[in-house]
């Protein structure tokens, strides 16, 4: 009997998993479900804050990624019933599965901070980036040199830093009266990373005339003001929150081990249900050589998605599964048109910026586009990355 494999989500994990499954699995029907009919190159979506036209380069049609034999359903997942092996969609229909690959990604975490969700924008998708662009543009129109609009980014991780950089480029390109603030609860920006890259990023942010406030957590957000644990309140015209992630509500009822709706998986991607596999931001993936799980990054999802097909095929054939280990190939962060690279594999310099880092950042994005679609599409996207 032909088995039915269902993949949830069209992010890095989902897109890579589809191509891996198509290459590795025989005698199975593959169904791909996503609320969008495109794959978004999410680690470049901040570019749309400055220039919305970039969306055409980073939104890759599903039809260009999957094979014709893979069935695609455009729908949001409402719930996952692992007991009956059934996916409920937002139109009320259901899809049965024999094996399930969960790659739904994550949603923004607000940590119970009063008013934060109601009074902030997020950056989890294309529409979010376009909304930030529109609100910043509107705020700039109503402001003046003597009374500039205040744009605040909460959370100085990767998304927060790159958002701040794009806003600074927008300000400079349009000579917009904007004051930009990057706010972080921890002692330093890019928390948990090497001090060398933290310092290099801080230097570039300050050179871009971005105000940095650290070591003071937000305790409340009102309609136009942020309140801190110790510091003075900060008024804003636009507030973007990039401070953390949690799992999707659609996984709440799934009968698998979870932590904040992120599914626990071992190093084979298998969950507490042997027919359910998980990867990407949806999952907390155990690593055999570390006490820490694989990071919830595009790089990790890309790597995991490329090998999950083999383990699903093995599970279907009753074979032992192989373990996956995340390989950190380095970090590259953009600050507007500049970039900082750190601990890049096979590069002798620890941390560097300038043209080499910028080219490397472009190369990473366009290589992914080429891998999942075509070289021609990647070449076309080069100038906007």
C-alpha cells in the first residue's frame, strides 16, 4: 500500500524537507501544506523594510521548488491529531497521513509583558516587513527635523540588528526625519555570542546613527510608550518587537512531547510519536555531542531539511535511523549595506566586515535560492541581497 507523507510548512525546513523526501522516498505520496504558496527567504526579509520591491526576489513560488508529483495544499494548519493521524485545516477540511514532517516554524514570544503584543509589530513574514515599511514611511511624513519620528526595535538579536540596519538605510536614502533605537534586555547586543562579533556589530550600528539601549528589560508597552525596569520611559511612533520565539498554536493539541509548543525531537528528527518527525523552529532537536539543542536558525533548518528524507525512508522500511549533527559554518549579519562575518568555515580571519563580508552574505542567500529553485533566479536576486 502506498504511504502518505505530509509536510507542514514552507520555510527553510519545509522546503528542504520536500526536496529531500522527493529524492529519498519511493512508493509514497507526498503532500505539502502551507498557508502561503511561496517559500520566503526569511533571513533576507528585512530588506523589504527599506525596499518593498525586494519581495519579488525572496518569494519563491512553490511550483518552482516541488516536483509535479507532490501535491500542494494552500491552507493554514488549525490542529494536528497525532492519535488519528489527521491534520485539520482552516477551511474545515482534514488531511490524513501515515508519516508527518512538522516544519511549521515559530511565532513571536511576548513573555507575558503587558501590552507588548497589542502595541508592537513583528518580523515573521513578508507582510510583516511591508507593514513596518508602511508605518515607518507614514511616521516620517508626519515628522520634521525638529520633531523626528521615533522608531524602536525591541530585541537586539539577529532580526533586531538587521531591522535596525535597514531602517537606517531607509532614513538615509530618503532623508527621513527618524530617530532609531535598538533596545536589548541583556548586557550586550547579539546576546550569547562572541564579544568580538558583538563589538563589531555595535561599532557599525553606532556608525549608522542607531541608538543602543541595553541591560534594562521592557516591563510594559503602552500605545505610544515603552516602560523599562529601571530607565526612563521611551516614547515611540513605530515599535517593532523581535525578542524571541515560541511554538505555533496549531501544535497545542498534538500528542507528542513539547516545550512551549515546540516539538521535542531526538537527533534523528523523530519525536515521541515514531511516525512524526520535526525540524526547524518548530522543533527542539537533541544533539548527541552537546547538552544544547540545535539552534533555531535558518542555517540549522537548511541542514536538517536536506537529510530528513533519508530517515523518513528508513522509518518506512523498518530500518535504523541515522543521527544528525548541526555543523556551525559561521555567522554573517547585515547592518544595512554593510555586514559582519564571524568564524566562517575555512576562513582564517575570525571576524571581518567590509566588501568580503558583504559578498559572503549575498552568496549565502543566493546559494539557497539556487539550491531550491534555479541559478537564473539566484543571479537575478544577487543585487538585492
